[in-house]
C-alpha cells in the first residue's frame, strides 16, 4: 500500500506516537524527513519500566530524560508522565546520589508543564517520599502512585482537577494525612487502593470530618487498607472492598447511591453480621457479590458461623437486587443461609451465579428452596477444591 | 451480500412490536455497497452525523468514497459494541486478532475519516504495539515509508539519537 499514513496531518501522527513509550517515539525521527521532528510535539513522557543494574545504566537513563527535556519546545505541555523505576535496595550504594532526588526534579518539571496523568512507581523497597509538587498540581486528572510514602511534611493538598486516584503499596504517616489529602480533591470520581499501610491511625476530629465531602465519587476499590474510613465514600455507586468492620466516627452510614457491591475476602470466613448490616445500608443495591481473592497475609476472620436472620428484610432485596454472584462458595453453613435468604427475599432477582468449590448437591438444594422471584435463574459452576 | 444481511435484520426488527427504527441510514462504501445502519450507529461517526445534521436529517444516504466494503463492517461492528457498552479487553483482543497489518492501517484511516474517537484511540494503540521495539527498517516497511535521508544524513541522525536505540527486537519474518 502507498504510504497514506505519512500524508495524515501532524496531529494524527503525534496521536499514534503518544501511545508509544518515549524512546520508541524518538526513534521514529529517523524514518524519513516527514517524521523527523514529529516526536517533539508528542505531549507525553512515557519511560515505561526501567531496571538499572549498575551505575552506568542509571547515568545513561537520566541522560536520556534530560535530552528529552532539552530537545522539546518548552512551551508545549507534557500531559502524561509514566515511570516505573525499579532497583533493589542492595544496589543503593552503587548510586552516588539518591535516584529519588532526580525523579523528584523530573516530576517538578512536568508539574510545571501542565501534566494531567502521572503514574509513578519507585520499587526500591524503601518507600521514598512522594514529590510534594504533585500535591498542588492543578492540572492533574489521574494520579497513580506505587511504592511511595506520603505525609509528615505537606501543609495542603490542592488537586482541583483530580478524578482518579490509585494508591498501591503506599506508606502513610498518619491516617489523618490521607483524609486531608482527600479534602484537596473536590471532584474525585474513582479511588483505588491496594496495600496501604498506616503508621499512626490518628484520625480527624469531628469538625474536620465534615469537610471531607467527595460528592462526585462514583467508584471505590478498597483493598488491603484496613483503616480506610468507608464513610468518606458513602456517595459511591460501585464499591469493592475487603472490609469486615467499619472504622471512623459514627459507625455505619447509608450508601444511598450504591448499586454494585463486591466483597473481596482473603478467606471464606465472613463476618455475616457485617455483611447483613451493610446490605441494610444500601437501599438501591442491584448487584451484590462475594469473591475470594488470595492475598498474602490477608485478614483472617474469626472462625465462627455468626449468621443471624435479620429482623427486617433489607430494602435492596425487596426492590432492586437483580444479580448475585457468590464466587467463592465453599459450602459453609452461613454461605448457604445467605444464598437461601437472598432467593427467598429478592423479589426482582434475575441471576444468581455460584462458583462452587467441591460441595455436592448445592444446585439441587438451592433449586428446591423458596424463591421470591419466579424468573430468577441459578447457575452453579463447579471448581475443584484447592 | 451486505445488502441482503441488513435487509434481513430490518425484517427481523419490523416483526417485533416496536418499529421505532424510524429512518435507517444508508452508508455507501467506495465500491458502491450499501450498508444500512441504525441512526445511533451514525451518531458514533462524527463525520456522518454532522452530514445528517447539516441537511436537517433529510438526507439518509451517505457516500463514503474513502472506505471499502471490506473495512466498513469492522467499523460498524465496533460502533455497535461501543453503543451497547460492550467494549471489553476481551472483545478488543478478539477484534484485533482478525486484522492483518494492512487492515489495521486501513481501519485507522477509516476511523480518522469518520472521526470515531474511541476507534481511533484503540487503533492508535494497536499500531503503537505493532511498531514498538522494532527496527527503523521494520517500521518503514510497516508504514510503506520511503527513506528520503541520504546515507550520511541517516548515519548522523543515528549517532545523535543513539540514546534511543537500545534493546530493539530482531525483525519478524512475517511482514504482513
């Protein structure tokens, strides 16, 4: 085929280049004269996953980044910054200065260049400090931080454009810092956490609590963040979490917008009282699921069957629940009771899906029990016992 | 054949109780094959929709001279999935598996011409994945680019940009 791609306008070609890691985008400058200077207008610095085995490769790498900054027109924005920097702590003595200082300088630079997307992971085993300039970046829309620490020194957080927050393997100095962080994100829509550790559980005072209002929040995926105050995401439509109790002031509050709820469990032993209590506080719930995920060092619920039939049927069961997925069914008495209870009371239930681990006759037992919704369908998948 | 399939689909939808499919839009490919689509599909294609809007919806047959009858069904399939909110990683993986390099480029040009943002982003990613880590020669062949640098100019550029040419994959045998 004739070279129709090259005849497209610059903006379209730069659009393709923006999906490449920066070093590949730069390499296209050698294709032909048409392509020679295109990479200079690509608004992204995607360094990908960088492993530096020795000091020389580290120097080559920082040289690359500085050349990138030098060649470009400084008036153009850098909308995307992605770096997954990986070196083991045993190598640290190889470096004459801390790599995090250099990375912090780059972050400061992209923050000044109207960055909208930052994905920064610094896998050193030492949890270096999050560059403070990130916390007041008013153009930032998506922030993903991994293997960093946060807190202690920052005075205020100002992220008026932030919509997506992703914290993975993060050390927080104080729980309070995290909540103050959220107060600086007025239009946050999605929050994802996995493995957030807290040095001090010192929380906010009641008055400070009131200022944490995430009114635009849509989805929350909260895993391995034991002290996460669920209350601050009470506006969510979709929630996935591994909680088995509620932290924060005032205990339970209503999740009045919630339509999708997924429990993620590290072991098949649930705190049924908590599950039922939560169902009671989700009046609009349409989709409910329990999923077991193998998390190393995950929480282990007390080994007891604490199922109690609630005195009032939760409103979501009578009015809204259409889908129920029990994806870690191991045949415990409580699980069977929950499944039966939902079948008996969910009037508009359409499907119940069960992934059954080696318990015979589950399908027959459930098919024969009373159902509030005649049209509901039960599907059982058998998976071999682990 | 496309005509036949779409008329069958029409008769199916008419036999249902709700004949709300008021005016279907006819898209005419460069090789003169007519594809009838629902107005919602046309909405996904900004170029088509603005054409319809400009004529206050009076014109419902739209010629697309730059798009062949081979490529148009792929575009329509993607738009249908998009409307249904069923663009998943699995769907995209299956979708792209069916396409060779030429088809990816043709569809990219079609998506650009029709101004379908989601499809354009998706295909940009596909093209980027297919040229990442490849040698300059491979990427030239991939796009059909003629090298207009003199050997001296190219050697100089390569020297200047040596910092980017580390860890390039060996070229694939299969070029298509």
